[in-house]
């Protein structure tokens, strides 16, 4: 798996030659071998991308994220066939049982709330951290009591200030949404690379969302973005902050008695969840990770 997250911010021409991404600007040419690339985020509407390059990116399962005129991620290019047995995987996906989906969603929500509690603990918000820890232990199969939403109502105002709402148009939310989009793109790539369909979720089921399953499995990784925004955001959502969030997949976190890049943990965690949905792994065998 590649380790470079390429951010393209200025007018250029991007092409493919001999295994390399070639970026041509007015005053320089940059080459990066595809084997080193994890993702590419395009933040310029004045960049030209060759069809040959897009073909090779799909073959290598490299996530290619496109931003709008405001530099917000708005779309993602993914391969049509992520695995040699895609048809078999899709057939399996359509047969996932409701109990399995509810149990995996329970685990995902518990992990998310636990990570929110961990972040508040690290920021010395002990009282609410303890409350969230209790909520995590109360999550039922399918999260029928909606502990996820209850936790969010406590968590965000404590982290970002009284009166803060995820529905507000403000720099903090712009930064959070940007970081979440980067995480979503990585989770989507992992799902597709294993031959599954992203629109078929286990909890998210919107007919207008092409990434329902990715939205499900990305949830425990959101507090990693929250931590970056909380620790580094100071006023406006700047170019420097965008660059920091674009590199979120290279942040090191604790996992399996060691330090792993977020991109690697996403790959392994998604694989565990998919195996649990296939009943090849028990829910308790989905490995946890820390956000630091």
C-alpha cells in the first residue's frame, strides 16, 4: 500500500508514464511512482487529467478525490472492479443477515463513542468523558436506543464550545467536513478493493448516498479528525489546515501493540468488519484501535 497522499493545489497537467504520476506545472515537473501513492486530492479546477492516468489509478486502487471551487472534496473516482471475485462478493453482500448487520453496527458505534470519550479524557474533560464511556457500554444491537446521537449532543459542545452545532456554517465545521471526506475516501477505497458495493450500507441506507457502507464503517475514525481540528484550528480554515487534514491518513495511532498509519488501520478495521458481516469473524474479534 502506498504512503503518499498527494495534494494538487495549482494549475497543472497530470499524466502517466512508465509507472509514474507526472505533474507538469509552468516551472517544474514532478514525478511520483504509483506504488508510493495512497491517495490524490485535486484542489484546483484548472488541472487536466489524462484518461491513461485515470485508468492506471483504477488498476492500482488509488483513491482520487476531486474538490469543488471552494476546495471542498465533492467526488471520488474509484475502480469498477476492485477484486477478481467481485460478483461473488456482491452476492454475499446481498445475503448479509440483519442480525449480523445490527451487531457490526453496534460495535462500530461503541468504538466511535469510546474514541470520543478518549479524546475528551485527553483534553481533561473528565466528567463528560466518563458519561460517554458509560454510553458506549450501553449501545445495543443496531443501536436501537440511538446512543450515537445522544453522545454527539454531549461531545461536540464540550470539545468546540457551548452552542456549537454540526449544522452551523462555520470554519470548524468546514474543517471537520473536509477531514471526514478524506477518511470517507479511504474507507470507500478499501470496500471497493475487496469487491463490495459502497451504496449498500448496514445502517446508512439513503437512496441518494453512493457511499452508505463507507459512511457506516468510517464512524470510529471521525474523532481522529476532531483531534486534529481541535489541536490545530485557530480561526479561519486555512490552506495549511487543509494540507494537515489531507495528510490525516499518515497520522500514527496505536493498534495491535504498535504504531500504525491511519490508512493501514482503516484497511485492517474495514477488513475485520467485512469478515464479521460474512460470519468469518466474531464481533469480539474486530480489533480495537486508539486515536493517539
